[in-house]
């Protein structure tokens, strides 16, 4: 069920990137507006990571996931509005609703995952993210032929169905929730509560380099996901349906990649080593995107998309497993929230920086090369902290 819930909310977060060309044409905006919407969604997630821990303690992880899906569905539904202010609000709500999937999901898995298979299990759960993206890339663009708003409605309906189905697990898995935990504005905004996720990152010296590298990888992943469809349509001349298929390929191989990398990390006994390799190959992949031209064949683009799913978007489960293993069980949700909060800054900096370079240089190639610099920095820090470099 953790995979299903992750898939549902991930589907909603892929609505804007997948339908980016349609949204730009309908609203009369440029690619940078899409970057703003994606950034606001990440900002909404950061708000939850900072203040949302009391909700997990009081309601339990399952109920928090259900609430998150409902809020994300509402935010996505608002994206059909032609009003920019409503779109901004919807994007923030979408981010708030997506955020519980990480700390609440990690809290559930860390309680039941065998140590020898921890990285694999966390990676399988995170495979729900590209699975949601694959569904978005394959199912949403064809619905545009009927009405692009129908695409949004279908995504929202699927998520609400999953949220309702999770109710059968609630009493069993949320039995340890703290019914005495107060929920009020004062509780959420208390300085101690806001600082708790960040303070938890000091529980182990293993955490900071992992978080920095994940920040860099998130910047690359967020940018590629936000702009890939628009890039393929505008710079290579692909039709929207074919560009959506490329996006689906990324998501499909991302599913396989997360599972394979999780299994590899467990076999090596080190998720950090696997993260280093992922950062290096992510650097090479973003360089390859910078070399794409309209002369590239459909097969070449499909191959690059397949590689991208493994190298650019398969690191998340490794990071979560390492963070969960580095802290006491009672602090997993807090530490995961703190790490993900900083990582989501990567999802903000990435698309914003990509937009800035794109606008300044009028070149997708330059923007993709800027991502390669970031991911290379992440690899260097991990190597240095491990005493390799």
C-alpha cells in the first residue's frame, strides 16, 4: 500500500510537467511559468516538512497519508483555473499534500523492513514515484484530445480512490499514534517543532554529505522532469504524445532502476557507494541531454530517456534508507523530514536555476550543462567524505 499511495501522489505531481506544452498554450505563458508552478509545489512540501510532524504523531502515518492525498487532489483540481493566483495556490497545496509520503512512509517501512533488505524495500516504495510519472506520461496526453481538463480530473479521481482504499489498514498500522498530541496553530508553528527536523540531521555525521549529494541530484531530477517534455517538443520537434512517451520511458526505467540500485546497495552493504556511482552517471546523462539536436532519431532519444530513468531519478530510496539507518527509530520521521526538506530546496533551486540559464542563454544545452556541474559536485563531496578523493 505504501507503493500505491506513493504512486497516486506522484501522478498528481507529474500533471504540470506532462501537460506543460498544453498549459503554456492555454495560458499564453512561457516555459519559465511552468518552472514557477513546480517551484511553488516544492515550497508547499517544505512547509509540511518543517511543521507537519505533530500531525503524523497524532493521526498516525496512514491517516496522514490519506489527508495528504486529499489535499494534493484539491491542489491539482485548482490547476484547471485560468487565474494565475489560483494556480499558485493549487501548486502550494499540491506540494503540501505530496510531502507526507516521505516521512510517514519511511516511518512505516523502518518499523517492518529487515535490515539486510532495507535499501531494496525503501527503493521499492520510492519506485511508486516513477510509476506515477509513467502513468501520467502514458495516460494524460491522449486525454488531451478530448479535453485537457479531463486529464486533471482522472488523476484527481484515481488519487481519491486510493486514499479511500487505505482506510482498511488504518486501525492496525496507526495503533501506536499519540492521541494526546495537540494539534493547533501554536503547536505547528512552535520554534521547537519547526527546528526538530533540522536538529535531527545532527544525530549522525553520516547524514550531511548524503543530504548535500541528494540536494544536487534533486536539482537535476526536478529540472529534467519539469522541462523534458517542453524541451523535446520545442527543440526537437517531437509531437506531444511522443514526448509524453519519452517521459513515460524515463519513469518506467526509473522503476527498474530504483529496485536494481536498492538491491545492489544491500548486496554491497553500502547505499552511499551506490549513491556515488549514481551521481557520476547522472552527470554524464545531463551532458548527453545538452548534446541532443533535432537530428537525433526516435530510437536515440528513447535510449537516452531509458538511461535517464536509472541515472537521474533512481537515487531517492538509497538516500532514505541511509537516513533511516543512521538515526534511532523514534527519530526516523523527523530526520527523514529534515533531509527531504533540504533536498526539496534542490527541487526549487534546480527548476529555478534551469529557467534562469534558459532565459539568459536561450539554450537548453547550457541549462542541462549547469545541472551536470551540480551532480558532479555531489559526487565529489561523497567521495571526499568517504576518504576516496
